[in-house]
């Protein structure tokens, strides 16, 4: 096979938000850079936009919002003229009715009807009179707070779909972090007071919170941002090599420079670089470094949750106005449904068609993941009918987009495994940098992935690790409240810990 050799200042593995942010900033500062990306067509990673016959699909839904002014400024610099302002709306769907998200307890009881609401309140009363005194799991905590009936309707089904494990095997700590401020008793007493005219200021059982009412969005989807970033890198004289898979990484004997081996459609490419920035999954990086790190067994134990989107083109007007809806219904496998036109009207080229994306959470290689595209389109069509959201005869087309390693799994061992891998690599290889969601095995959003790259670039320019890249993460309510660019200090804006479930330890 033919082989190509090249020498650059920095080699970057992965053309997602972290990799392309680093490439963009380094190019702007005059560094020579080569980026390798295994996808043959799309840049952006999980933030890419897939296009088919003019229809555009966002892989997971990406609101462009950041509390970091530095991230907002970079977005505006890369994409100055193509942002649109979109209304924020997402709700819960259960048995033909929509419920506010975040959940409003009194509204939920009203929508459920007298009989089912009575059962919910009886279940709630039982939980309060006879609470579980040994709370260990997410299920224990939530049943104690709301009763088993409301738990089964609004918490159990969707949570298990997303995370792929039973609620009685998830730690109660996550419930305490995730479900804050919602008081069922407060909602009921508030509703009764309002019905009697004693309370003119409803709070619906929720602590007062200012939610984001709108957000910015690229008019052709989030991939537009990363396509522009790639174009800047290439226009600056650097390379983004598509369809090039990461094969091996080693340091040259007697030097501190790296040899990165990638396999492309025309043969092997050898990239000699002073620094390497990796947004590849930490598990893959561990298995491709030579010599192999002592922490390889720990890194290989890191796990990921995958998902796929089935996009359906449906005759008629938009089915619902939300950006997406959460499906709390155990008779279907779909977990969430996006309405692509609600993200941007330009995502759907035909005004006579609606385009929705049904999201299925799975593990790579399981039954859903391995199903054919035709079977998945048929399943999505059937489930839309079961939910009463469309007539199957109105579905005129479909497409499937698979996303591997969408969510790093936070199991009992992950934190120790990541720390061991990070500690060894940073001590042994000061010019090897891990960035982004999978590169750091951190469940974060694209602005946080970008900030890890921004800080890494500053470290490379400074010639030392003066910034702690690992301080960047997010909290559970990050996209629910606050002002865009409210914090000039990027690390302060992005330095809290996001709530993610962990598996319950054995008793």
C-alpha cells in the first residue's frame, strides 16, 4: 500500500467540536496542523448535521447556548451571519397528552384525570405514611417523594430507556441531584388555594426558576458551524483528512515528537508531530499507544451508551411545535422525538412535509443497533401510529443515522479508571492532550468540549500545562437557566459537575 509522510506542529485525532476548535485556533495562530477524521463525509462528530435529499438531521438536538462569553465569541467569529433565534419548547408525552418539561405536578395531576389522579394521590399518601426507611436506589428515592404511581408514569420508563439499566439499580444520589424543587404536596395545596381564590400567584409546586425561552441555532443545523471551522482550517493551509482511521500512536526514539499512523482510502498516512490532541474515545487511545500504558486494562473497561435516530418524512403540517418531546410510554421503544422544522425551518425543504427524528437509545451491537435501516423505519412508523402521532399511510420516506459512543457510561469504576489513565498519560507524555466528551470520558455538551480544546491550545502555546482542562464540565440545569455569556471567566462558567446516574453498589 502507498504511504504518505508529513510533518506538522500538531496532529489532531477527530474532527468533532473539540478537535476542530483546537485546529481552528491553532491555525489562526500560525501553527501547522493535520486533523484525521474517520467519517468519510461529515465533520462535527455528534454535533454533525446529516443531509439527505435536502432534509437535514441534527444528531441529538443542539441548542447553542453557553454561559461562557469566550465560547459565544468563538461561535460568532466562526459563524457570524447564519444564526437564527428559535423558541425553546420541549414537553413530555404520555398516553396522548402533553406535559410541561420540567414537570409541573399540578398540571400533571389535572391531565391524568380524576380517577388516575386519585390513584396517584393515594399512592403518594401511602409513600408518606409508610416510607422506605432504607433508600438506596433511584426508584426508592423517587417512590418516597412521589409515590409508586407517579414514579411509574413520569420517571421509570424514560430513565430506563436512556440509561439502559433498571431504576432499582441506579444510585439514589442521582435522583436527589436531578429532581430538585418539585414538591407534589406543594403543587396540590397551591392548586386548591387557587381554586378557592386564595392564591393568585401559582408556583405549581416548583421553586421559582427562570427558564430559557429561546436559543440560537445555525439555520442549516449544528454541522454548519463545524463545516465552517473546517473550511477556515483548510483555507489557512492546514489539512482535515476525511475517511482516515486512527491506527497507532508512538513517540520517536530519542525525541519528544510523535508518529501518528492513520489508514486512509489510498493507504497509510504517517504524521510526525510535536503535539497530539486526541478526542478519540479514551478506550481507543489506550489500545493504540505504543508502548501500551500500564493502565490499559482500566481504560478498556470504560463503557459507552449509543443511540440511533430514525428520521421520517410525513405528509402534512408539523405534528407538534416542540423542538423535541420525551416519550414516557412503555409500549414503544422510542425515547425522544425531534421536530426538525422547530429547530430551523431550513432543515425541512418541502413545506408540505413534516420531518421528525425518533431517537432510540441502545448499545452498539444489540438488537436495535443491528437492525436493518428498513426494519428501523418500519418500527418508527409503527410506533408513531401507536402513539397516535401520525397515520402510517402519511409516511413517505425515512432514513437512519447511527451514533456510536454517544454517552460515556458512569459506572462504579469509571472515575478511578479515568483518573488512572489520565495520571499515567499526563506524567509520561506531556505533549499528548485529551479533549472533548469521549477523549476525556466526560458527559458534557459541545461548548464544554470546545472549552477543553481552547484551554489545551493555550497550554500548547505556553509550552506548559498552565490551565486545568479537567476542570471543565457542566451541571444538570445548565441549559435550563441563566444568561448567555454571563461569565467572562470561562472556567468558572463551565466548572461544575453534571448529574449522571451511577449503578447501585451491591449491599
